[in-house]
C-alpha cells in the first residue's frame, strides 16, 4: 500500500494515492483502544508479508452483532477475532494492518472512535489525537474458507497448547519434503496424537480421552500450529478442533483460526518406534539437561556439534572435544542392560530435554547405531526419538 503522512501538532492525515476525500461516515463505532490493540495482536499473525496482492496486507474490520470483527489472511492461514464495540453505523473496511496496529499502540488507553466515509477513508479519534487512514473496499477481501463435512474434537486450551509446544520443535525446516514441515494430528477414536519428525528425530505427544472422539488423520503446517499456540491461553477454556478435507479450524469462541492442511502422506512413524531395548537408563532430567548444556558449549565449536555418551554401572559420561578444548561431564543414573557408547548431535538431545517437564526420564537404546528413545519414567503421554551419529563400530 502507498501511504503519505502529513503531520500537524494535533492531526495526522494519511492519503491513499495522493487523494483526499470528504468524510461521510457510513461506518462508525467506538471501543477501548486497548481492546483494538489486543485484537490486532491476534489477527495480524496471519497478515501477508511482501505479498503481490495488496489487500492481503490489510486487516478487514466488520461490524457484527458481537461488536467488531477483525480478520487477516495470507490465503494459507486466516485468523478472525471479535472485540467489544458500540456500533453507531454498520459497515466494513480494509485498513493497512501493520500501520493500524502501530497507530493503536501509540494511542492513549482511553475510548476511541473510528468512522469510515464512502471513499474508505477512516478517521480515528482518541482524546486529543486524530488520524486519518486510507483503506480499501471490503468487498474485495477474500473470505475465510469454510470447513465443510468436518470432524471435531473439543479439548482445553492449555492441553492443546501443551501438545503443540512439546512437538513442533521437531518439524523439518527445509522444504525438500513439504509434508515434514507439518505435524500429524490423528485420533484412533480414544487417543489424540500430535507427531512431528524431520528425518533425524521424532516428537510424539498423546492424550487419552474418556469419551469416544472421531477417528481422523491430518497434517497441519508447523507454522500454523506455532501461531495457534501463541494465541491460546493457559486455562481450561474449551477449544474445538475441526477438520475438513482441506482445512483445519480451531474455534476458541471469540477467535477462530483456519488453515490449509498439507497434502501428501505422512511417514508411518509407528514402524520406526523400537519395541524393545538392550540398554535402559533412568536419569534426572534437570541434571542431564544441565550437563548437555555445558557440553554443547564445546560441541558447537567442533565440526559436527557432537557429544559422546558412555553408560555403565550407574554412571553416564558425557564428553565433547574440539580444537579449543574438551568437556567431560559425569552424572549418576540408574542403568539396566548392556554398557554402551553412543554419539549424538547435541542439539537433538537438548531440544528434547527442554520440551520435557518431568523430573525423571528414561532413555532406551538397542545399539550405538539405532535410535534412542526418551520417554517419561512414569506413563506414556510423550515419546521422543533421536538418531545417533555413527562414530563407533556397531
């Protein structure tokens, strides 16, 4: 969008394509400036950046029975939310999203009025401040997709947020296999699972439901789930997740997030989960994480970000070597089975440990060339897998 600002001591006027318009307000409402800021903070997560479609850089404002509805979309992700507002004149307009958000953040924490004339020019008044801002025709803004023939499951906001945050760190960051840039969300009718993997590690978070839930399988973009987690509050507010043939919808009541699902078949991850083990280690998560963090300081100075683990007789030895020096960390653990030497990219282990809150964890191994499984000492609500680096003979 092209904007030109003209400043005076009490007025800021913004024109679109160097044109001014007489204000005749077919749309007018008042609301708290702080409510508008909160709403814009939510929806602008979906605003398009560097888009060739100008209108996608804007936020759609629409009056509705609930007050005011704010909507943003980049065509892959769409977010809408409602805020309290007193509507004097019904209407809609598209205003430049980022600029509107910045203007609102600078306003006094008082009640503001926004009115729009028939040329889509908005006038914003709050206390002694007045700003005019040129917009676009709301009829040109693309509607958010509908999720038809949807299956749905309801869960608390805090649970959904936890399931996302415990897994999305393991999604692939490159686009060579697009399906791995998302998380698999699936249900067998009694258990909901969120799974992410990138070819080197896997993260699985599962939750059992007492009541029967629909069976389904869908792959949602990791970016979308991360944005959803940032919106979700830490509480028992119910969230309804709905899946159609091509879109996912998360309905939080006043806020809805809709996103296009990824196409393709997700890796059959259950086939790569080891069923048994030859070496089992129980450790303090806090002590292991601290030792890994210290070892990582030297590991990142090396060529492969490598740490080596040696386990025997109730002890785990963690070492890392580089030209600048070496690190040796020894922690007390509980061991069962064979002694073992194995090596990992330290980031894969450290990322996993940061995602775990349990005090005690279990690591299971079969050999120094087989994946390591990290799981809770009690229960099975999560499971992580990391592939080792081959530096020892099998």
